[in-house]
C-alpha cells in the first residue's frame, strides 16, 4: 500500500528558483529516502535521512524530517532545467526492508 | 556506486505469451530484491519481495501464479509474467538491497512491457 502523500503533485518553476516538495507518511520509520526519476527511466537515489536526523544536505539538495508530524521536505536550490523529473519519497516501515513510495511530484523547470 | 541492470529494457509480446524479465546486481551481492510496477505518471507499487533461495513474498492483491519470481542467486532475480494480457502492460522496475548496506536499495533502469 502507498502510505506516502506528496505535495504538490506537480510543480512548475523558472530556472534559478528554488523548488520545495513535501511528503507525509503514516507509520513509524527507520529512515526516509528521496528518489528522482526521469521520464521512462529507473530511479536515482538522492538522499537518505534517518529517523533521528532532522536535516540533511547534499549539494543543492536539502531534506528535512519531522517525525512528530510524519513529514519530510525536499528543497532543490538554484534549480536547473536538468532538474526536470519526478521526485518520490520512500519510507521503510520499521522492521521491514521494503520501501513504500509516495505518489510523487512532477517538477518542471522552465528555462 | 552499485549497479543494477534489467533485461530486456523493452518488450512487446502477444496476448497469452509469457515474458521473463531479469534483474541483476552487477557489482554487489543482494540477498533481497524487490519488484515494482509503475503505471504512467503514477508511483511505484511494490509487487513482491524476492529472497535468495526462498519463496518470494507477494503484496496483497498480486497474483503469485501470474507473476512468478525466482531468486536463484545473490545476483539474479527473475520476474515472469505468465499468460500476459494487455492489462499487464506496464513499467516493471526491480531494486536490490546490498548485503552490507541493507537500508539502501539500488534500482534497475526498468522494463517496459507492452502486451498486444
């Protein structure tokens, strides 16, 4: 079952702007991950944040995690046209290795 | 980084035939592999968890006789769509969890199946 809800479902911004995507989940987790998928392609792992972490950075990516609200956000700063893709959050239910994916956000960066 | 391959990348078949999709971890051993299905502009739906040397665990609503999974070695899992029908047309993606880093899954590039 899909437990992740992502918001917004679609986002279109101008190149250079920041893009923020949100994800909510329902169960207790060990960690939350963000993935990127270009159209018709496989998934690329972006970043993993553990349940005891609140914020994590990787290049232009910033991820936050609020376990009390069961939510996470992904911020992409200084967006580029090449960032156009779908972004998914995924959580692992505690005790299970399998991932449950959110519905995804389709991000379009306009040049 | 860890690489997972899938073969074929794209397949078109006639209704009623069976199609086998291979998922390989190229540079690491994976005790567990996962098979997902993705419809256009939708998210990934986990179909089953494949464990090396044992039977796969299927998610609710997934027919195990329809989607046969075999995980014969630490680097190979196969998904066979038996007696395929047009409604089985989809994008199938596998992922593999490394022995040493089980919290991280590495995804294959996906297989697009079209059943005519």
